[in-house]
């Protein structure tokens, strides 16, 4: 029995290998390995894709979150509100800037940041709210933005999993002050290597981000502030330009697979992420929950379906944040999700037969 994995990057890369290698040849000929024309080309293309004025290419998505905080002037003594159920990098961005992440619970159905719980967490030190487009599905941007505007706070999109996702018919990336993207290889738009980026419509933020990523430098060897070495590499930029041409089609294939999962997984023991009318997910991940997760996982593995887990331990209970004093029971929805979540196979190259097999196995649990 062949195994069906949660992600198989080889299939995508076999299809575009010749194009990718041709792009790498051009980078090699120009020896443009750090920043340079191939990164600039991708930045223009990605800004256009997101319908924003600017995009800044970086070395990874964690740096994107970090530099976004710095560009907003957030630092020691400041607080930033984030969801408890996200990949830890959302919190790292805040901590790396010297600020404190303040966690809130998710809703029990969409698993997105619960806007109704945000205001209770706002203090005189609060400077921003980071909403996460979790698993490729936009959070309730209007609800969060209304709170941010009311309290004069910045709103940042963590769009690490959401390249091409839509909120009320508009692609994410331009709703807040900035949006932070990851182009980690496993993402819907993933580089051949590590990469990330930020989109914004604000020219001042754009210029500041360009300086911060390049040693705090606009004119070479003249450093205006303490900066970082966080440039995107030329090979990564070139690979992303190739893949960006295919992204819409890949996302649509994921959406069609998700539609089959939604329609045909009828097992009452399984719960799926609720899909609000205003959110068009790109299904970076397809996450389900089950009361007895261990039994479900054993059943899947016994039948050749290899799941993954995003994320089995919530941010507020991580050892790294023990000093903040959170405890079990503080955010019951996030904690339930962490303890019961299972990610099903989800990538554009899944065959119809494989999708049917996943559905049949889940329904037989």
C-alpha cells in the first residue's frame, strides 16, 4: 500500500524543474546572489499580485514579522495582541522587537482570532494587533480593523500561509499597515530555499524596511540606524518569479480538493474549520479535529494516510513564554484545537484517486 503524505514537494518541482533551472542559470550568469535584479523583479510581481504599492523581499517570514514591528516603532515596553493558536513565529516577531506578545483565544468554529476578546486585552501599552490568516483562510479583518481604528492601534496581517487568499473578493496583503509573508518551501508559494516578504501601501514603511534589511543602510557604508542582514537571495527571488505564474492555478486546485473534502467527509466524529462567506481560503493546510485524535491518527496511518499536526502546543503554553505567566485553561478554544488537530493531505498535485482514498479512510474511522 502506497502512502499518501500531507505534502509532497517533489511532484511540484518535477513539473517546473526545467524552468527553475533556466532561471537559476540567469542568476548565475549575473552573479546576482544577494538581493539584486531578480529579487527586485519578484518584488514588483508580488506587489502587483497582492494589489499593493510595495513588496520587500526578505530572508524569511520570521524576519518579516520582526522588521514590521521595528518599522512601526514598536519596542521595549510595548504590547502587541496576537492569537494563541498560530505558528510561534508570530510571537517571535513581537519578542525580537523587544515588545511583549499578549495572547487572545480563537473562535471555536473558524479557529481565527476572536475579535470579541481583543478589547479586554488592550492597555495603555498596546501598540498593534496581528491577525493571522490561519491555514490560508483570512481572519475577520473588518472586525479586527474596527477595533484597531477605535483604539488608534496598528493592524498587521500575518499572511505567511495565505498567498492569494481573498477577503470579501480582495486578495490579502493590503488591509493593514503591512502584511508579512513566508515563502518557506512548503508554502503555496514557496522558494527554492528560505525566503519571506512584506507588502505595504505606505512609502515611508517601504523605505524603512529596505534600510532595515540591509544593515540600516541607504547609501553604502553609511548606517543610519542599527540594521540587520535580512536580504532575499537572488536564487530564491528567481524561483519565486517562476512559481508565481502558477500560483493561482495551484490555489484553485487546492480549493477543488478542499471542496471534495467538505462535501464528502461525512463522518460525524470529524470537525472542519468553518468557512465564513467573506473568506476565500487557499487551503495551505486542511485541518480537522477529532475527540480521540490518537485513535484517528492510528487509523489513518494503518491505512497509509500520513497526517501532520499544525500546531500541537499553543503559543501561550510554550516554555519560551513561561515568564508571561499563562496557564492551562486560559484559552480553551486554542488549547482544544492544539490537542485535537490533524492536518489531512493537501497539495495541488494530489490525484483524484488519492483524494478519494483520504475521504474513504476518514469516513471509515
